[in-house]
DNA sequence: ATTGACTCCCAAAACGTTTTGGAATAGAAT
DNA sequence: ATTCTATTCCAAAACGTTTTGGGAGTCAAT
C-alpha cells in the first residue's frame, strides 16, 4: 500500500536501521548516505507510519478533550472558542487533539478510563469542573497528566487555570449596588458546578459589602441556556415584588433574561438592569449591549493546552495554577443610575 | 507499566495466541480456558493497547474533522452543534474523533495530507465546502474516504449531505415579497463558499419569481460574523434610498443587522424586516425573534458521520447524497404586511 | 493399524518503527 | 605487527497485538 522504511532500504541497498537513522539525522550516518536516503524517501513519497512510531515510542502525542454535551441542541459558544484555543496551540506544538462528546454522568468516567488505559492520549484537558469531580479524582489517583479549566473541592492538588469568578461577581454586585439597585435577583446555575458556586458566593459577598442582603427568593437556578434564562427570568418578573436588577450566571442566560424583560415591555437599561458573565462575542451585539465580565476563553484554552504539554513532557510549570483577575465590561444593559420610581 | 497479553499468558500458563483468541471468543478455545483467561484479564485489569491493535489491523477506528477556524475570536454556534452531532454518533459506533483546527488556506491541505498518509484517521468529514475545494480534490484523487456537508463545483462525485439553500432562500424571498417589500437587500457571504453562492442565487431567483430584480447595490458581503453583519447592515442603511428588508446569509449576520437597525432607532418587524438562515438556538430568543430557515445541524452531523463510517466499512449507502428541503420559520422580525409609508 | 474428524492449542510472522549493542573497515599511532 | 580511534553500518530486539498454518491428542469408524 504505502511506502515503508523497508521499501526505502531495499531501494538504496542499506538496512532499515540506517535508513531510519539517516532520516533522523543521526551522526553515525555518512553525509552521502543521508543524501541518498533523503532523496529516495522524497521520490517514493515516504511518510512515517505514526501508529508504528507511537507503538514503539510508547506515547501518542495526542491530548484528550471530552466535551460535556447536554442533549442535541447543545451550543455554548464558550466551547467552540475554547476548543479553538487548545486546538491551535496543540497543532503548533505538534500534538493532535482527540475529542469526544459525552454527557456528564456515570458513563463519562468510563470514557476517560478507556482512553487512559489503552494509551490513546498522553494527557487530558478537563473543563467545567464540579465541586466533587470524579474525573479529577480518577486522574489524580491514576497519576495521569491533566490540566483543568476550573477548580474543585477535591483534596488532591493539580494544575489548573481559572478565572476568579468570585471576584468578578463581586465587581458586578458592586456595580449594581452603586447604581442604586436594592431589589436584586440572581440567575444562578447548578451548584455542583464549581464556577456556578463561586459566582453565587461572590455575588452574595459583593452585595453584603454594600450592606445588601441577597434575598433567597431572589435566587433562581437555570441550566445556563438562553432558553432557561428566559424562563427563570420570567418567573422572577412574576414575583409580587419583582427585582429591578438581574445578574445572570452567564451571558447566555442574561440574553434570555433580556428577552423576557422585553417581552414584558420593560426597557432594559432603564426599567431594569441585567448583567451577564463571560463576554461571549454575542454580548457585544445584543440589544442592548450586555454589561458583563470578560473572560478570555481562547487564551485560557491556549494556556491550559500549553501547561498540559509541559506537564506531559515533565517540564516544570511556571506556576502550578493560574487564577485570572477578570475585568468588568460596562455596556448598556444596566443604564445609568437607577432612580426608584416610587 | 501496564498489563499485556503476555502477562496474562504467563499467569495462566497458556500462549499469547490462546489468550488473544480466548478474549475474542474464538471457538477453538475451550470454555474452561476462556473462563480462566477472562478471569485473569479481569483480575489483572487488562485493557488492550489500542495502538498495537491499530498497527496490526491497519485501521484506526478514528475519523478526522478539521475545524476551519478564523482568528482567535472564533465562535460559530454552528460548529459546536455540528461537532456534537458527529461526536455522539461516532462514539456510539465505536469511533474516535480526531479534531484539528486550521484556518483555511495553503497550510490546510498539508494537515489533511499528513493525517491521511500517516494513517491517523480512516476517513474525513469535510465542512464548509468551497466552490473549488482543494481538500475534496485531494481526497478524491487519493481515493480516501470522506463525506462532506455541502456540495462543490469539482468534477468528482462523492457522498455529501446538504441543505437546499437555494430553495430555502427562495422561500425567504417569496415571504418578503409577499409582505409587500420592494427595496430588498441581501447580506451575502464570500462567494467562494458553496452555500453562500447558493443562497445568493436562490434569493435572486426567488425575487425574480415575484417580478423583483435584486439591485446589485443592495448586495453587500460580510464574513458571517455578527460584528460584520452589523457593519454591512449599517452601510446598507446609510444608502440614500435604504432597503425596507434585509435578508442575511446566516443568522449571526442577521442578528448583527438587527442591532444596526435598532441603533438607527428603527423598529425591526415594523420599520424594517430582517431574516436569517440556519435557525441557531439564539434566533429564537433574539429581540425580536428571528424569521429564518431551519437547518437541523445536529442531525446533519449525525447523518454525515454515519455515512462516513458506512463508507469506511464499504457498506452500501442508502443514497450517495442527501439534499434536505429546509423549512421556513416565521417569527417576528418581519412583522405583518409592510405598508409603504410614502 | 489406518484414516478421518474433531478439539484444543501454539510458534512464528506480521504490522512499521526505534534503539541497542556491536561489527567491520580504514587509517593513525605505537 | 599491534593497538587505538573514528567512521559507517547493521542484525536483532522491542513495542503489543492479530493471524496464519499447522501440531498434538483423542475418539470413532474403517
């Protein structure tokens, strides 16, 4: 089928060993032979069989990434951007990327285990960490290289990159409080997600800083989709004493909340303030443009990937973990100072 | 390091051959031996080394997908959904998915070639086909299995799934014309993309059906992002005689156009009609909700993946190519009948 | 006794590469 | 003549699996 080292060896009348070594530029091969071999390889259109190389070298130069998909209509812009970040970096460093899609749950761990045990990947990138994360538990205990985007409450320590969601949410809480809002709602996400936990916590603290206590009736939980943002925001607006500001746990839900408010005839940025978190590209172009917290997803993907590859190669990491300070992006969805109409 | 067939063989006192055959349930192994081997394998925590299997079997059970990324801030919800479609199907059929990210261009082809020649994947999924598509040319000529989402103008024939963009756009054109619009603009995409070509063509034809000629000053080109949709729509609205309807080549640009119109103080669905194409999840929740053409991206991914795997296994395809008839989703971005205010 | 059929097993080759541990030759130094 | 050093090469083992092509033993029919 395809041309192998053996074919080249036969053609140039040397051994397979010599051909291999010539191609790898070992210095126990004479310049003439090297020249000869290279030319033959070129002529015959040789490309190494990577599978064979991998078997021999006992490494795959591949990193694994398991996309947590939820149902068919899955499409968090977050992931395509993150994927682009790790994909481009991996390619640059000569690594392939093996992607699987898998809903979180029982089966998920098996997928990890299989890839680890049968040597399909050299390391993993973990995303959407959970407070108690069995994936991380497993990989830690197996001593398998991985880097996470996000922290966890597990005991083991491991390299990660994370954004300081707590800090970011505090920024937003302060912003809303400074605008004069008092009845503030929070559109939260499932608490088992580590980042959702931090965001809720940060928001509570931020309000507390300003002497406001987050009313627990004002906290509703959504599944991070726009659709659910719409639904949950609607239920908030249906309260007898509805909020004048809604902070959502992510941009997608905030966009849903904006639709919900507008459906009620409210003018977002005047009658009600709404904030997001992530600064996805859409946030800039929503109507009104969304005030949110910026998170450099592409760069984080890039960084996580680089850390993982260093770890695979046992190179020292500059730092075991990175906690980024996010920034507040003020657009128009909160408007000016809020004047209580009463 | 890890337990191999040899280890098991040693433990049970049989040959490696027998162990292998026992595990594969060959019937020239006695039931007792099978039992013995299976138990030992279980006990010792054996998992086959897939790399070795691949080398031996000369196939990888992996399919390749190269994501055409454009710059860092890349995030077409389209791709995450499509990826989920192929990923889930691949997993179900026991295939892995090797994903690369690569900007279209010179280098791109090398990435394909490398993966083909070094046996990294058994087949490819091609997406965003171009009128003249070197990837398809190459794979055709190399006789390598692939399935495309989209058609091309290349001579070779190959299996694909595509949506009838021409038909879909005609639907939209008719809809706008029926609403009474006369000055209609088209927010097109680079014509080298096959689907962009079809969409423009279909739109022109659709208007022609209604006796309207598409004015070439009313056709502007964008890069499919929301940001560019905003920019290009703004330039349309700046014309001395601006359009009363804008049809965008995809939803993302339509969303940008909505923002542009709203920034002008226009009420979308009353002062101006705007349409999209794709029906991404966001379209349902934009403000106003977007009238668009539905494209079942997840299912298409699923189908493409299944076709590819059949092709790899040389099973017959039910049909070499599938052309889906899309459907019109009428929401609120075109409003009711348009009354010319003059 | 020989043949045939059947059951259970295995040594060796193969997949394509890299690495190990020399071997062979030539020239220079002793 | 012998030893040493350099230079250039290669056979064989190794990575872990599957497949090929039998071998050995048993039992029954001839």
